[in-house]
C-alpha cells in the first residue's frame, strides 16, 4: 500500500511541488533564538580567549579599540511530530489518514527535517522514533503501514499531556484525526500550544459520517467502547444529527482560527495528494 512504487511516485511529485511552492522548506521560519555560527547576524559579544578570531569585528576594533565578535542565529532542524489518530473510530478513513501523514512526513524527511510519528487513541504510542533524512523514508512508510487501530476510545487531552511530558523542545505538531471525540479537542490544542509547538490540525472525515440514512428502531453499538443503545430514528432525529455534526466541525474550524492554528478538513473520497497540495499552497505546516 504505502510502499507501492506508484504511491512513491506520487510522493516524489508532491515533493517537487514543495520545492516549487515553498522553496524546499516545510516551514518559512527555521531560525533559532540561540546564538552561534550561522548566516544571519544576531548580536555582538565581548571577545574571550578561545573565540574564533575570524568572527572579530575589526572595524569596531579600529574605532573603539575593543575586541568584539559577531554572533549569528543558528539554523536548526525542525522536528515535525505527527500525532495520528489510531482509534477504532478511524476505521473507514484510516488508510486515507495514513496516506496524508506519509506524504507530509516524506516531504519533511526530504527537506532534511526530523520526523517523529505518534499514535493517538486512549493513550499516546510511538510509531516512529525521531528520524532524519531520505534514508528513513521506507522505515517511516512501513511504520505507518503496519500501525493497527488500538484503544477503546479517543482521548486527545490525555495524549497531549503525555506528548508534553515526552517532548520538551518546540517543533511542528501535526494532529491528524476526525476530532469526533467524547471530551472535545480544545484542551488538547491548548496543551500543545503551551509547549510552544506550531500546531496544525488535519480533520479526516468519511462522507458517510455527515448524514444519517438509518430510520426506525435500531440497535447502535459504539465502535470503540462497544456500548450498545436502542434508539428510534425519525426524519427529525436524522436531521438533528446532521446539523449537530456540521456544528461540531464548524466549531473546530473556529477554535483553530481563534488560536492561530492551521486547519484543513479533508474527506476520504478525495485523493490524498490533492489535500497535501492544498496544505502546501497555504504555506506549509504553519498557521
């Protein structure tokens, strides 16, 4: 599936588009607040024994007879963390979500950024430890391809707290989920932002989830908790369901906009590369 030659060709096409649209970078701003040897001038510092004499500003020495060295901003690898929803509710769109994640991870690795992939369900798991370079493309694809659906619910808040404890260095955090979770999504997004991560949300949905075709007396079972409930569905209840899910999705989009979080909604009947192209043309994984 993800390691098929045809799929890899589509990934390479997307990477070529990345180089054209973004100049080969997943993010526009990769500069660090730390000082060292880099390209962009940041500040001056007093010269101390052992400092590189090539960084001495001799013009200032000629005017003030003071030895100072130039400091530059360090350009660092961005670590792109993918938090992929692997709960049972993702069953009908799991392949699609994996394809979108694989495409963005492929581009990040090709741009020499570090990539880490986590699974999200009732707890946080690890699918791919931090990897760097194109040599890690196949391990990344195999990790996604083999990732099972796990857990008995989707708890984004618990996973966000666990992620915050594990990952101390700010990076890019891409949350790929249907966001149809019992306890909501707002706290999880807030926790990720508290970690000073650039957060991007990709909502993956099955078109069938947007409408209710059931009528009459039905016995419903939750695909995650396996809780069962008998209900009677009339045209009124079906319409209320469809309105409720539209409102839920609209609130998610509004919450992301309010917090300055990048957001894309994608349906599983759309080719994954079209979704990634939209993300790239919006400016990459930045809000």
